[in-house]
C-alpha cells in the first residue's frame, strides 16, 4: 500500500496522514466489547479534559510550559480542530455546521474561551459517538481516500479511531503538564 505524507503549510501529524491498512489485522465489529470499552474509557478521559478546561479564564488559557511551546488554549484548540478534520472532513461525518470547527487551530482564528473549547470537545465527540454503532467490520476496515491540496491519502476508519485516541492522549499529556506546572488542576487518571 502506498504511503504518502502531507506537504505544505497544512502538514501536521494532526492532519489526515495516511497510513496504509495493515494486512492481517483482526477485524473488529462496532459491537465488539473491546471497541465498546475503549470508547467508554475514552469518554471518561474526555470528561476529565472538559472538567479542567471549561472553567479556565482567558489568562489561564494563555499559560504555557515555555515561551516557544503552545499555550493551554492552543493545545485544546488543536485537539478540537484535529478531531474536526478527521471526523468531518476525512470521514465526512456531520453536517455543514462542522465546517468551521475544522479550522479552529488554523492561523489567525479567534481565541476560544474555556466554554467554547469544552463545547468543541463535546461536539466532535458526538460525531464519533453517532457513527460508531453504524460501523461494522467492513466499514471499520474500509480504506477511505481523500484528495486534499493535490495529495491523495488513505486510511481505514479503524486507523482514524486509533489516531484520535493517540492524538487526544498525546496532547492531553502536554495539557496536563502545562496545567500542573502552573498549579492548575489536571486530568486525574
Ligand atoms: Ni497534534
């Protein structure tokens, strides 16, 4: 399978990158207990993220681990934007009301409040939750292809689910560190 990388200003590990489907991976149905449990546990993590982000003031959202690193606001905004691009643009879930959320973390976009960030996490979560029960083994394994900015990329729905988990946990760790070093409550796993 072909593997290509995004190029240009939108290139980021948060953009649909494009992993070839690994052959020989066992199929997982949407009703599979493992997938169900991962989804339920992921939801708990999301609830913890919302709990710590929603009450933050604008000043607190601007805190960061170092001057050259992303602020708490930037990290949370990026998590929402990446979910939007994967779920709405790449997997084509949700209506046109999700168009804007994909661009939240692009340059020169408005600074989101804690309430808005929590709403963005909830709205993108709803996209995934509404789709999961409709995906059987075939849908999870199906390769989705997207041509964006002249690059054709492909990934399975199953891979997208995994990538959003790793993306949330990766940036959730950055968020936790940034919160904790400034004496703010962080997700308590
Ligand atoms: Ni990222």
